[in-house]
C-alpha cells in the first residue's frame, strides 16, 4: 500500500527534489510552501508522513510540528524534519516531543539516502511511541556555510520569539487574509486560546463583540499599494474577552512581498475596573450632593414660609383682639401693614420658586440684550449709589427672553457683586461669543453655538475653588435670612433663569482678586445694522419661523406628548415613533415614496442596543442629509459634551426648554 506524504518546503528546488525522490519510492506526494499552507492541506487530507523544513515564512516548521503533535486528529502523522542545520544543534534547540526523525540536507545522493532511511524506519517502527523513536539520523554533523547560515537564521528567529514571549502586550501575526500565523504567550492568556488552537484560523473567528464589523472590514481592506490606516479600539469602548477588558491596535506592515497584519492587545482590566469604581463613586457623590441641595432647599423654603406665615398669622390673630383696646384703630392699621408686607414677601418667594422651573417663563420678547443690561444697571446704581463701568457690545445682539425674569437675575448678580466689594466699582461687559466646539470655562461647560454674553466683574474677596460650584445651590449662604432679610434663592434663580432660556452661567473667581459671573443666552439675531427697537412676541417669532419636518424617536409616552407640544409650538411638522427600528422604517418608506423629506431626527439613544456611530450610520443610510440631534441625561454626558465625534449634528441636554430646543434646531450642523 502506498504511503501518503506531505512535503513542506519553501525552497522550490529542494521541494521538487524531495517530492521526486518520494514518488520514486512509491509514495503519493502533496506539497506546501510553508507551515500555513500545510495546515490548510491537513484540513483536507491527513498524510502518513510529513517532511518539513524548519526556517519558513508565516508558520515555521517548529511551530507546525507543535500544532500537528498536539492535535489529536493528527497524532498518528510521522514527522521528519529536513534541515541544513548542524545535527548536534538539534538536541539543544528542538523538543523531541514534537517530531519523530531529523535528516540533514546535503547533495542529492545524500538526501535520497536519508529519505530511504526515513521511510524504512517508518515502515519498521512507525507505530512505536515517538518517545522511544527519537533518534537522529546517523550521518554525522555537516560543516560548511549552508549549515552555518541555517543555524544562524534559526537562532535569530528563536531570539526574536523569546523577546515576543516576554512582552506584556499580546502580539498576533496574520497574513494578508487575516489568518493567524503567530501569537505570543501574552496574546494566548488574553484570548484564553493556545497558539495551536488559533494558528491557521481567521482572527475574526475569535469574536470581537460590538467591534466585529469594523475588524472584519479592516482585515478585508487588502490594499498592498498604499499604507492602510491603523485601527485602534480604545478604552472608551473596549473589548471583553472572558473576564478580561482589552484594547487593541491593528497595524498593516508592508514588505516587498506584500502586506502582513499585526494585532497588538493590551489588558486594561485593572485600570478599567478602577476607573469604573471611580465613576460609580462620583455618581454616588453627585446624587448625595443633589439630595443635600434639595434637602437644603426644602428646609430653607419651609423656614422662610414659616417665618412669613408666623408674621401674617400672628398679626391677624392680634387684629381680632385690637378692638378691645383704646388705641385699637391705630394698632389695627400697623398689624395689617405688617401682615401685608409679609404676604407680599411670600408672593415674591413663590415667584422665585416658580422662576426656577421652565414653566415659570410666561412670555418672551425679542429684545436687545444691551438695552436690558443698561436698564438694570442704571436702576441698580441709582438705588444703591454704587459706581460702575459699562462696556457695551460693538454689535446689536437680539435675544428672546422673559425680560422681567432676566432683569431680576441680573439684579441678583449685581447685588452679590456689591456685597463682595461695597466700596468698589462694578464692571459690566456685553459681547457676542461664537464657539465652534464645546468649551470648559473655569471647570464649567458651554456647548458650541452663538451666544450673547453679559459679564459682571467685581474686585472683592473672591471665592475658593473648592466652593466655586456650590454658590448656585439653593440656600447656600452664610447671610442671615428672615421675614425682613430676604431669602437664599437669589443665585439659584440666576442659574435656573438662564438655563430655562437655553443659556448657561459661568463663574470664574480667585481669592483676593474678585469674581466674574458670565451669563450666556442663545443669540437669534446678530449684526451691527439691526434695529435696537425691533420688538416681537414669541408667538410672532414662532409664526415667522421656517417650518421643518422633524422625526421624534422616543419611547416614553409623556415625553412624546411634551416633545410634540414644543415642536408644534415652534411651528414644525412632527412625526413620532417608538424606537430606532420604527424610525428607520418610516425614513425608508418616506424615501421610497418621494416627496417632502425629514430634515431633523431627535432621539434618546439610551434604550437602543447599538453604538452611537452605528445609530447615526443607520439613519443616514436612509437620508444622508439628516441632521441628528441626541438628547442626554445632562450636559456632562460624554455624548452631549462632544456629540459630533459620534456623528450627531447637535445635542440637547435634559431637561430642555422651548428655547434650548429652538437653539439646537437653529445651530444643528453649523
């Protein structure tokens, strides 16, 4: 019966010679150019004998021997190494467990003799345990340049392998088709797969979670003519292998013979877990801080209302007794005046609480911010006799606001500036500010957009950095409060007022250098040629706005109704769907039917299973001109802070108002 033999040799001359000799000996011969090619041939047919060289590209002969001898399906294959190395060196560089026989290359006659000897040995004792059959061919050591070069090449390769094995990063080598040809110990530990299991298989078969599609695409983009961009999977969206958290870099190496791929893996499990714990702790601290602020506000409101009600009820109670006294009429008038004063203060307190809510905005007018600032500043300076320096903006800046609320907020800021430096001059500046990218100012967030900004600067004591962000907490104050001293909601109202108008408040302060409070309002009309007396109600502005077609993707029924009411108010056509899949179906139908197309999509991706980039890509596949607006839980969400890197046109932090919704629709994509 003929023996089947697989000859693995990258030198075509030697491959042809060895194959011819084996065929003359009556063997059925297949050939492979390297170890990777041999593994593919083994999947198709299992030979009786395998003749292999050691030094080969991709999978080496040594690695091939290890894979074959550790795979139960190939355990009966008799492995013969054909090498030009010095035979004596074989004892020190190869493990006998992974091959059965070694013969040395020489001239054609010597090779023929060695091959016949190998076949005879296999026929005589091929089924004996290989541990008893590990003899080296008795042909003596070969001395000469060929043996020396082969030994040096093999030694250099083992030296490089030793370096790779001691790296903490996992390194996986692949051919241009993405088939694994090598991997070091670190990679085997990270993936929890041995080299013998992985080599010869496509890397994508390992499974790359949410990154599977982009890894497959990168490996399929096989361009040998120009260098391909590196693919990085970073810690913001890492890989998960068993219990390990991993980042990866895919690099294409271009050589004369074509492209070779590398995958470098880094185990960031400890670092990621530590950061996750910090994030959880920060969230817990924010919740505690929020609840403390709410508790403080509730207690403060109760305290102030109790004081006011005590004055009102006490005076009314005494009023019932006043008629029994001789001075009853005069006393009654005084008591009524005290009760009325306290009642008006209760009304003012209620108004301030209402102003902290988006529903506290009753009406809006289109006004020039400079006019509002000048009016408030003049009245405040006249009442309190304080010096001030006014620097108006060089351009007219139109805003849509509830003027009375913004005036009250600015007056509160001026009041604090005066109290910080009673004898100093208050500086007030207005300007236009346009930001193409989101900014962090003094640790506070302002998203991209066009704003009208007013800044109030004092030269007082300043505020410590660790207290800076507490000043807008309700009732955060060391000043006395009471029925005649006002309430501790001033700065809370300032913050709420500007946020409810779609704006932001930034405080910058240093001890002994003073404090600057900058208030940003969305700018709807700008330019030096604007008429300062341009007036118009919010309803007029709404009716003259260009209607847009908006798709609202929202699963919450209350938010659906709330969002539709706002968009209807802004004069837009709105369609509501319950999720991304319904939204994609709606856009697909709209595209197929033609006609008017949707301009905006507003969605909260929290309940969707896809990544942000995948959501944007899926939507724009249906309509490439879509402007996609993402809603988030707060301005500190990563996707809200830098929405455009994910593919969104703008971001709308929750809770949002009519003004902030109008603002993001106007500035989306700009």
